[in-house]
């Protein structure tokens, strides 16, 4: 284990379940102190990648390392904290008792009161865990993940079941923790959260990484702008030949063009006399995500 090794390292990592390759030759490096969002549709391979990272499963091929060593070793050393979706509330124990017990299993834990403060649940310390609401239980999971003061924090859908105010409070706490030099990897279905709170966004699809960069880089990679235009009875097949156009989606009498160069696309449309009901807008992260994970032909009709 060296101080220069990345916090997370996947090298040609693969994991299959029967004929399904849940993780298919993944290469990924996450530097110490980075905050990285992992995005993907259901079944894309996110959960399997997280299980490999935490040492819950071993790769069929390739390697996975945390801080230059096997995941199991880093977990045993208390360097990893995890907040997983499938965790269940422990019956008949209070929040304070649970967090105190978990803290006792770590070599250098965070003070229990600090973990409760960061999770925003100080007032719940005397409440039984199995009598809390879904959002409250989610915050307890966050406190449990924090209590070992881990170098790497892994959060699987951390804001699920939280209301808007609680989500804002959670991200404030997460940023406070990350600013201390900790590494954070989180998966989410809220793309705006990934864009706002991650240094990098990694998109996984069918077990492979299809994009890795900032939100702006992902938008550019998927086609930086959208051009919408009325077809006015024209056949749309000519649209995918226009300069800059990456894909075309036809929705009734409207065509949606994803383009790398919206200026060139609009000029070409004007030269063809094909501009009616023109709209030009930057692609959102949702648009980029759909473009990166869809398996459509270049021209699609819906």
C-alpha cells in the first residue's frame, strides 16, 4: 500500500452471472480526494461494480484495488464506509446505540456525536431505528457509513426517500466531509445531483464505461446542442447528413437533431429552406445520459 496509489482502481475487471456480463472489462481510476458520481440505467452494472469495489464479490477477471490493496483488506482496516440500498433497519435498538456499536468496530472512529451531527439526526439518537420513517432511516445509514471516519465513502442512491430539504442538508454534509480530503463515490438517479456535486461523472452501460468526465464534457461528448425544427411534410432522411448532426429523432411533425455544431446545422437547414419552428437549446445532462445509454439507430421515429 503506497500513498501515491489511487483510492479506487479497476483494471479490466469483469464479472458475469451466467450469460450476463454485469461488469465487462472495466478500467477506472479514482484519485484520493475526488468525488465521483456513478450513473447508469437499472441493470447497467452499477450495483455489481460497487459489490466488487467493496469486496462483496470477486471479479472473474482483472483486478479491483482500494488504496493499492485488495478491497477486503482496506475494508478490514476501516478505510471504507458504505451506505447501501438493501440495508434493513435493526430492530429494538436506538439510533445512538447502533451508531455507537458500529463506531466501536473501527480502529479510529469519528466521535458518535459528530457522525450524528453530519447526518442531521442528533434529535433521533434516543429513537428506535425500526420506528423511523424511510427518510430518517436513510439518514441513519449515512451516519453509520460516516462513523468509522473512512478514507473512502461509498454511497448507493444516498438521497432516495429524502425530501427536498433533507437532500440539500445531505449534500451540505457530504461536501463538508469531502473537503477534508476524503474520497466519495456515489450512485444516483438524480442527474442534477451528479452534475452539481461530483468532480467527475462515470456512466456505465451494459457493464462497460461509456463516458467519464465532467457534466459539461459529457454534454459535449453526447452532442452539445439540440436543434428542433418542423418537418413541414418533408422526409426526415436528409437530416442525418447535415453538418454536425449525430442523431435525429422524429416526433410527429417535429425533428430533434442532436448536433456537435448547432451553427453549422442551422446554416445548412437555412440553405435548404427547411427552417420552420426552429428551436436551439443546449443539451441537458439528461439528454446526454439518454444519448450515451440508448441503443437507437441514427434516425429514430417515435
